[in-house]
């Protein structure tokens, strides 16, 4: 397994990070424990979760993912070898504290809830799941300015997180679904107000969505706030399982077709088909091509993979050792130029 530094810290994280949002929805507690054991046995030391999980988010399953990880973690003596990350929900989800706000009260309550469910005294990385302000995230490629820009809550949020670091409840902080403006604002406040510094950005990134490269990749590279890439398989669209009109009954997109809509447009399906055929032409599975591409990006700290079976998990983890040829990379770029970022 390859390990990379988490931002400018001394924390080493595996390039493959275990995403867990299916725990409590598609995966049982036993499934979760089996996946966690398998991942650690195969060199993965980085686990990502969130207070809002499982996904699709529902009041009935909110927090189950963390509970399943917690019951697993409680039986281990190697907590210090595990890099555990979670997230505080942004506003707009009524069943999370009545519509979570990124202020002192809500962030503190969120963290305490996560620590209790996870059965741990601290988190290695605590992330803001999405911004409180109007911005382009969750499938929105372009920023849409409003008549009057609303006040952002970044400074208040960062002050609370800094205090929680000082209390020893979190080691490092990160952000998620952020823009270049938002990221630089966090970094500016950290420098001018002597507050905790963001060490990572968890945003979507895949062959179907390389929009991170446009403005954020340089920020990650120069500011040492690397990308934790989520949805590297485009909700399964890049695995080949939905190729040529196939809709397998067990597939997430099949089960929740109205929820995961951003990867189902015609351009996205067409681009996915081209990448699938390119992979086959070079002796790789579509999954291997998609994940290995993300692993190669110099601004990526970790690639957050998720699986519902051990077989899928094994294939995903093993992509850390795959090398892509210059010819194959040229083929990827050719498709990207033909159909750019169809699924933001």
C-alpha cells in the first residue's frame, strides 16, 4: 500500500481510503465489520464516515454508519494505528438537529454525537460536510450569483473547530464540497486569525467529473490541502455494471434511480461507455482504470472507495498498485476532451 501525508501534518494515510456510507443501508453491521477487517488487513489505515450516513440519507438510518464502525472499533486495541475521519452536516437536513447549522452549538453537538457513536475519544480528521452559503456543490457545475451575497459562516465555523482541536477531540480539520473561494477563505482566516489550518478537501472527482482540476487542484497542490476524492467510480457508472442499458437489481443507481441522478444524463452514459471500452482494450477492468487514474493525480491525498461486497472491496484496494501507460493516459485525455465533465 502507498501512504501519503495528510496535508502538512505528520499523519500518513493510505492512498485508498475506505468509504462507509453504505453501512446501515445496503450493508449490515456484520458486513461492515468484515469490510473494515479486510481493509485493515490489506494496508488501508484511513476510514471516512459522516454523522449523516447512511446514504441515501433518511431519519431512520442517520448515524447507523458511525454506530457500526463504533462497535467494530470498540473491540480493537490499535485505535492509534487508524486514521478516522467524520463530518458535520451543513444546513438543510431537517432530521439532523432540526436543520444543522455550522455554529458553535451545532458543531459541538455533532462532534459529541459522532464520538459517542464511534466509541472513541477523538477523531483524526473532522470535516465540514458542505458549506452553509450558496455555492456550487452536489451536482452544480457553475456558481450562480444571487442579488446580494449572504454572509458566510466560515470564520465562526473555523473558530469552533480550532477550539475542539485545542481540547484534543479532533486532531486535524478538513472541508468538503467546497469551492476555491471557500477553501482560500478558510486558509486566509487560519493565517490572519491564528486558527486551525485545513489539511484536506473532500470533493467529487472521477473520469466523469474532473472539474476539480479547473480551480481547486492548484489550491490543493500549493496549499498542501490535498483532495480526498469521493465518488471515483461515479456511483458505479464507471464499473461497467450499467453499460449498454444494463440496470442490475442490486445496483445503487437501480435501487435509488431518483436519488443518484447526476450520473445518469446522456453525456455521462456516453462518456462512461467510452472509458469502459478503453479499459477493456488495455486489459483492465473498468473499475481498475477509473480508480487507478484517480490514484495517479498528484493533488490527490486519498481515493475514497466504497463497496457492498468483499469482492468489490478487494478489486478497489488492489488498484493502488496499477500503473497506467502513456498510451492509456493519452486515450483518457482524448475522451475527456470530447466529453468534458459530464457529471459534476
